[in-house]
């Protein structure tokens, strides 16, 4: 991850070009600057805070030079999730609640701009909601690409992708987004930015199945060759 000005410009150009690919001009170039400026420091923070050593950069899709780092012997998502979970459980000022389902936001409607004061959630099959008050609420509830039913977020924002198979799980239905809009009139942005991953493993017994197993980008990044039936 060379820190030269030339490398910075190259990273920024690659990012903006990827953003513009097939969807028109990059709508928020300032965010590309944040990504490029802060990525190196963030990688170091992950290594130090989570204790996950990351490899030398490799060249993956969309990049003109090697930039992508990953754990030496594992899958990046699983490795970081497991390490982050261990760190969180060790911190005395963090309460981790498993098997919880968000059902609503606690909102103060008396202010000019609605103020979010906490969340409501249920655990398992218990229908009685638990309330947690907080001065700040961050929703990190995942995507919405699995649900292609009428009235879904996919149908609203990317109807052109409804017939494509997906590698997403049945949990990615945009519930957190819908709750934020319903309870707090949240504004949404860049909802059309849905990733269409180019490769997935096909089950020979059910080649037409809508759900596929992800054939990760690293397969191509390390030199994998794509072959068709011919």
C-alpha cells in the first residue's frame, strides 16, 4: 500500500471509475476521498485492535494495482467478525445481545426534527418488546437484495435486477431500512447501488435455483480461469 501521491491518485481514479460504471457519474466524489484517505489507517486499526494480521496487498477487481489485504489463512468476513466479537465481549462497557430482532425505534416526535432516543427489540419468540434508550443509535442492519417481492426495496429501486440469482441469505430483506423510514422518516441515498457479483457456484442438481453459493473474487484474483461448457 504505497503512500505516494501517484498511488493516491490511482486509487481515487479507480474508485471513481468503479462508481461510475454503468450508473452515470459518481454522485458523491467526496466519499471516494474519505475512502482513499482513511483506508490505510483503518487497516492498521483493524490489525491492532482485532489482532488480525493482514497479508501483503493483492490485485483484485476494479484496481489497477495491488491494494486488497486479507487474513493469511482465512476468509476475511469470518475472520474479522469472529475477532470483533471476541473484542466486544471482553469490553465492560459493551452489552452484546444475541438472537435479538429490531422491531422499532423510540422517537421523540415533540421536537422539530424527530429525535431518535433508542430502540425496541424482541428476543426469539418472545413478543414483548424490550426498550433500550441511548443518545445515539447506529443501524447496521445489512442489505435488502434477497427480497424481490412486489413492494420490496429491490422492486422499487432496482427492478432491472429482479430476475437475477443471488448469493444473499434470506435475512437480507431491508428490515432496518424500512423501520428507519417508518419510525423516523429517515432519508435514503444511493439505494440503486446494488452490487451484481459476476460469479457464483451452480448446483448441478438444481442449476436454475435462485440462490447460488458465492464464488468469491479472490478466485479470479489469484489467477482462476473461467470456462464455459465449450
